C-alpha cells in the first residue's frame, strides 16, 4: 500500500475489486429467491469503473439524480431505478424520457407525474413508521423522516393514481443505513408487505438497502445467510397469498463497496500539547467526511507497523476544530508514515469536496493483482 502512495500520491483511495465481487455474490447466494433483483445504490460510490464491475456481475442500478443516471447509462446499465426526492418537473421528464422505473416520494410528485405521463407505471416509496440506522442523519424512515408517503395515506395514493391512469407496479421503502440487526430488517419487511396488499397490480416489492458492515474491531457482521433465509421464506409466503410471484428488489450500496476501500493519508508531524498528542495528516474531512459528519468509527492502521503506541488524536488539515479522524486511539506514528483508514469504500470519495482548496484525492483499483488509476487527482481551477 505504501508503494501506491509513492506512485500515485497522498492522500489516496484504493479499492479491491474482488471484495466487491465477494459481497455481491454473498448477497445473491444468501437470498435464495428466484426473482431476486439487486440494484446497486450508486450514491455510495459512483466511480464508473466500480459501476462496471457490478454491471458485469448482473446488478441493476439505483440512482437519485440526473447526473447519476447519465453516469449509469455510460457504464452500460439499462435496468435503472430512479429514486425521487424533491425533484423538479424537468428531472421527472428526463426520467420518463429514458423509461426509468421511477420511485415516487410524495403525493405531490405523484400528481405531477400523472400530469406529465398519464398512463405511466411507477413505484411509490412508503414510510411505514419504522426507521433505523447508525446515526440519526442516516435514518430514512419513521415519524421524523422527510422520505416517502406515510402508510396511512395509501387511499390517497390510489385516488391520485386512478385520476391520472397511473399504474402502481411497485412499492418501496428504505428505513436507514448501516443496520446490523436482522430483527429490524424483518420487522420493516413485514410492515411493507402489509401495506403492499393494498395495491392490486404490483410487479415488485423493493425493500431498499441498509445492510450494514462491521466498522469496529470485534463488531459482529450482519448474519446474511440467516437473514437471507428469513427474507426468502417471508416473501414466498406473501407471494402465495398475493396470488403471483413478484420480483424481490434490494438496493444495497455500503454493503457492496465499503469493505473494498481504504483511504491512505500521510503523517505530516506528531504534535504534542500538555493535554493531547496529535497525529497530523495530509488530509481532512473535505476528503473523507464520515467521522466529521456522523462521528463514525474507522479502524486506522499505520502501514509502517511501529510498536511504540500511545494514546493519540488523528487530526486533519482543514481549518475547523472538528476535523478529526479519530480520538483516543492507541497508535504509533512518525512524520512520513502512511496511515490506512479502513472500510472507506462507501461515502468516502462520493462525499468529498474542494473545501479549503484541498484537491480531491486520486482513486486506484486493484484487480487480480493489477493496479489501475481510475480517477486522477482533482486539480483546482480559478472561477472566471
């Protein structure tokens, strides 16, 4: 890994293609339902080379903006789910024009869609009052969530759809991100299936994403095989009662790519005060935002493997006091050492910015021992 920094510079994102393939296959094999469909939620990591890996594996894709949709088409995807959140009529027209399956997020959107495309087919996002996730900012269901149409408003969904001749062919929910409890998944699944019975013409039920991965050492991973068996049995039972076998859809993002990624950053100095020892690095939250935004834990390893560990704070180079990657970690480090921040493949580069004029890092893909630069280091330019 240190050799990659010498070759491509620091800081640097590095992805392992085989980990992405492993995660996708594990998901497919764990949920033994014949009409299972996996749509990669590309908001997690939209590098086109990663998109192409998942397309070749057989995945569809889920997008949330026109730019993501255009990137998905460039990557060769034809099976596109377009999740709407506060979209304009222009964006709706774009999705309609390209025949994407649109997931409607509100009654107002459904009304506007009906006027723009009477007789069309859509999915609707339902909020069944259940939310979960690793941080309040990533909980996307429940009474406090801005997402979806509340389940008590199903009669209004049906009324608006009938008024415009719109066909409701799918129902969708996404309760949150980074979930490691099978119980929560199954509770949410059963809730959506109860609501799904109120729609007579469904072709699929979409349970969104949210499958978590362990970030902390010793944290137990989601027991995917056990959960997959429960999911398949529950959905088979629902389909028998519904009268036909529907497609079962999931939209994982983090689960597929997080563990593939490592973020490499170089120690600039070790700075001591009467109160703390700061390991200062050449990156900050503009390049890896999760610890700053969510207080997220990421394991940090010194690739130089030094033994003189002490309690430190790993601090970034952005001019804000909250720019800290980790506090109270046992770590040995000296200037010039390369630190590896693990499980950085999801919502790392995707959430980066040019704040403080710090250029976005390069990205590298390792595939069967071959290393490829898949995004050049961003160069700042002056606005006219």
